[in-house]
C-alpha cells in the first residue's frame, strides 16, 4: 500500500466518505483513515438520512444503501410526567419513491458509504489513528505552515498534496493546526442511544405503521429533566432506537448522568408502552457541537481542509447530511486544486466560498443568537412543555363549568407559572430564537 497520495482523508464518517468518494471518482489517489475497527463503530446520530442532500453525492442511493425504513410519520411530543401534547404529520406519499428521509443505523450506513469510496478507487484503512500532522520544511529545516501529510500511531508518516480532516467533534488535528479553539461545555451537547430489538409487527402496531413505513418521534421537557435538550425514538426494521441528551454544562450543573436520563426516559409510562418486551442490543454515546456560527473555525490552510463535525457544521436537528455536503464541497475544491496544481490556502479558500453559498450556512448564520438564548433561558423547554400539558389537562377535563370559566382557568394556568413580565419577555425572545432542539 502506498504512503503517498493526492489526498488523505481522516475520518470515515459521512463527511470523510463523501470527500473520498468524489475525489476517487475524479481519478485522484485517496486514502481514507478510520480509527475504529469499521466505519460507524465509534458514533451514533439522530437516526435519519435525508434523501435530497445525499442524492447530490450518490444518485438513487436508496436503491442500494442499507437503510431501515422510509419515514412517513414525524411527531413532536411536549412531555410531562404522565402526559404529552403531540404535534405531528403523517404523509403516506413519503413512503414511496423518491421518498423524503429514512431511518438508518450508523454502524451499517457508514460502512456502506465508506465502501462506496473504496469501489470508486479509494484505499480504506481501519483501526488507524492519525495522531499528528506533517508539515513542509524550509531548506533550513524549519517547519512551514503547509500540511503535507499525517503521522500515525504506528510511527508511520503518510504524505499527500492535501489532507481533509473529517475527524469528528473532538477535532484534535484541527486544533493542532491552530484552526479551532477549545469548545466550551455550553456549546456542546451529549447524547446517549439505546437500541432495542422488537418484532416488526409490534413496531407497526404500536407506531400505527404498515409494511416498511417508519416513524420518528422527538420529545422535549420530561426526557431531559428540565434541561435544554431532546429525547427521541426512531423505528428501524426490527429495532427501536431511543436517544436522549442535553447541553453539557446544564447536565454538569444539575448533576445529571446521561444514562440516568435514558433510564428515566424509558420509564415514562407512554414510552414504556412503545418499547415493552424489547431486548437491549447495544448502547452508544456521542458529543455534538452546538456552538453555531460564532464557533465555526477557519476551515482551510495550505494543504488542509476541515469538514463535518470538526467544522461545526450543525443546523438544528440536521448534521449527518450537512457533514456529507461539506465533504462533497471539500472534494470538489481539491479536484479543482489538483487540476491547477496548487494546494495553497489561496486556492483552497474556494471551499469557504462554496460553503457560504449553501442553504445550511445561511441557516447557521441566521440562527447565531440561538446559543445565547438557551444560555439565558435554560428553563425554556421545561416551561413550554409543562405549561402546554397543564393547559391540555384543563382544556380536556369535562366538568360543569361554562366556556367563559374554562377560558379564564386556561389563562390563569399560563399566567400563574411565573411573573407575567418574565412570561412576556420569554415569549418575545422565544419567538425569535426558540426551536425544536
């Protein structure tokens, strides 16, 4: 196996595999490095793959990718201890070609995506840890800023015209290059996942599905014990994935263990009904960068590009598809640099130009006040969920009241929660910044 390539890609997640796939398709020699025993072994995600973004990279991918179910049902639950206010949509059209999105398991999806790069001509090296960058040196032996390769934990050095760092949220090499600072706890979230085996028939019955139809449920309020975060349930063919997580600083301040939150979530009476009788298959955990636009690092330098979670490319609930798109844009930039024979930062800056014109960068930029909002209003999700459930109980309770009396009690339920002036301020700022986490 060669130790010199046109491009080295660090990380075989969606960003790295997309980059390697497109560069290999364009006849570049590429090696894809994965620290785990196989792609997808070290990570988890929110359970869904979106059709429209990924088909930009692999047209009609759903005809070959190891997907679970096409999603026809999306629901958001505002949860309290024994209740939930549900908002949702079921669209049967989404269960037919060309589909909208699919549930998937990263352990098999990432392996498939990396193998697409291999089929296109890339080398894949698993159980391979890149521990440092290799820099060009001047005639006097001094280190230059231009990256020319990576160092491996085996002591080997691999050289390339360009290195694409798709190394994930911790981004050790990106930090070594001086492109990214340490991300504080208030800009990171931590999620845990439990996958439960359940018969396909029971899944369909409990989630009101037919055939291979899929559902995704997001929950706020109760699952995270008052912190800002989210719980979720995703239906696979014969498994159900349960996910819960929150901001790191809030979990630490309130001494919440992610696994305690997971058990609490599973024991909610409405969740127990969905997963009872299932057998736990595995657990996983993952950090997600939620710093937003203000924490995006510089994404290029001489001989180096940064993509995916290492580049902080997260917008709301969307991350996996955006990672793949950043990998695509990084690869296109490298292909152009190869044609030009110039891998300087001046040429690689094209990558940033491409990203700035994407829909997701525009969304990330427009939401830059969201992090500050959640820091100022850590009770936002709790208030929304608890008030909605209290009002729902009042509204649906059948009694001997007049309609006018019922309306007055509903208003009182909302106003008694806290000082009215704070409620008005919460509503104003929430209108501007609150969103489904």
